[in-house]
C-alpha cells in the first residue's frame, strides 16, 4: 500500500495521477485543509490520520522535510520515502528533461519547453513550476521538469534523458543544514545518468564543472552571460539541441528564430503591475534569494517601501545593506520578517506587521507604504519562503495584488505609461 504524505498542489496531483492508473493509496497531512481533504475524498482515497500503515512507499510532498519525525517512523517500519519526480519516472514512460540550479531554473524550464514546442515536439513543463510533474507527464511527448532541492533529495532511480545543471550557490540552509547537503541534493539529478543521456551544464561554475566531468552523460556545456535571462536562454538552447540529438532530429533554425520572438516570462518576477499616482507596485514574490532581492532593490524606483519576510531560509543580508539608502521603509511580514529587518541594521525605518493572516498582513503593509510614499515604488521581494502565511509564492503574489487594488491601485505596465 502507498501513502501520499502532504496534500496541497503536489499531493493532490499525485492522487489524481494514481487514480488515473487505478492505484490505491491513503493520504495524510499534518495541517489538513478542509477543501483539500474533500478533493482527496472525492477522488476516492481515504485518510490515515493515525499513520497505521503498513506502507511500502510514502510519496512525500516537497514541503515535508525528509527528517520529519513521522517520515522517520515510517522508514523505520519499512517504507521507502520518495517524491513526485520519482513517482512520475517510475509509472510513466514519457522521457523527462530535468532542470535544476540555485538560480534560473524556472526561466530555463519555460524556455526549454517553449523552444521544443516550436520544433514540433509536444513538450509540457511541470514540477516546481506549475503544474505538478505528475499532472503533465502522461500528456507530454517530453516532460520538462523544474526540480528543486526538496524534490531531488527524495529520488532514487529517477533518470532524466537530459539533465540541466545551471549553478550551485547558497540557498535553503535552514532546510538542508549545510551547503554540502544542499549541493548534494541538487547533484542527485546526475546520479543515475548513463552514456545514453545528455548533461547540459554551466562551464563557468567550478562545482558544476567538476560534477559534470565525473558524469558518463554526453556533455553539453554552456557559458553563462552577464544577463541572467540570457544565461537561462543559453541553457535552454543547449537542452533543446541535446534532446533533438537524442531523437536524431536536426534543429529547425527558422522555427527557432520564430520561437525566440515569443519567449515566455516567468510569473511574479519583478513585474510592475499597478500604480497609484506616482507610486508603482512591483511583484517580485519569487525573489527569495539574496542575489534576486539585490537586483530588485537596484531596479525598483526609489524611494522604496520594501515588503520583506516569511520563513527565513538562512539568507545572507550583508550584500543588501549598501542598497538601503534606496529604501524609505522596510515592512516586515511573517514569522521571520521583523528579525530579518532588524538584522539589516539602522538607518532605515522598520514597521513590523503584526497581522498573522497573510492577506491581512499584506493589506496592512500596502497601507503603511502608501502612508509614507508620494512617489517611488512598493516592492514585494520577500527574501523568504511563503509557507508560514500562504500556500506558496504565487498565493503570496495574488494576495499582494488584491491588497494593492483594494487600496486604490490601478492596473498598469511600464509599456502603458
């Protein structure tokens, strides 16, 4: 018997995937939401709130740490803990292109799927980017999977036909405990590759290059550009070429040129979406790493009301301190926002948003920003995970937009000014 541990986007996707195959499973969630439980029940699955088991396999959602006491107990009773990517690989024959890295994986995933579709291949993206991988793998000719370290730490036999390793930086130290453990999870992408597979990798990152040189897969190195978007496109072009090579098909240059004119933009990445008078509202909810937030603080019109906080991942605040002269006020939300804001040091006003509920917190943050600004920008660049107050970064972004419109913001894009 199988247990699906954790509902939400991933767990419900897994249940739908199992139902399509007529496979039985129970489900469990540490903090069950009524709507999600009802959907699981409607799919024909039953809960096991006591974790009575026994279970041979436990499909754990990415948000559930591998060292969770319940998972430890289930392992001790003989269960193998795996994730959505492993399940998709085991139960579907669709080839997978797996993409990971500390930065750039969402854009690279979207670009790769887009370029392959331009070559006449039914490529569908999923995984860490919507929708779940299990929701697209059966419909695709090739599935292009964005894979986080949380997903990769729970794979066993998973073997992508094309692996893409973009970079190895610093992230999620709160979850993995050390940089070595975080990098080890990322490098799981490569562990089952064979000479029949392809490996696209960043030749300028020494840790990536060392791992690639030890892999038996066919190498497709790329040299990153100074512009991150261009780097991600370089990786996507190499991934596209690598998959076509596996198929024995030539690259259609004319189709490629057309695809390059219509590249998709990742959602909630430094999007100016509204304004009120001379104040611009910028949604960068996906910015949870220091480098991304630094780029946002440099690019947003000053003075900035900066919405910061959530669940701290162990972010390095030092590189952000030189940018604080551009900031009028820090609006600290969520579990760790006030502590993170205080750690930035003096010289900038900090308002601790005490509302615990996420949407109420963002309404208060936007109101506090508008009370202090007559020009400039209100920037949501949280430098932290969203799970203390929201379902995910997309839910956080939607709540921010709702708050802005409720307080008088009007839809706007830079091109419309």
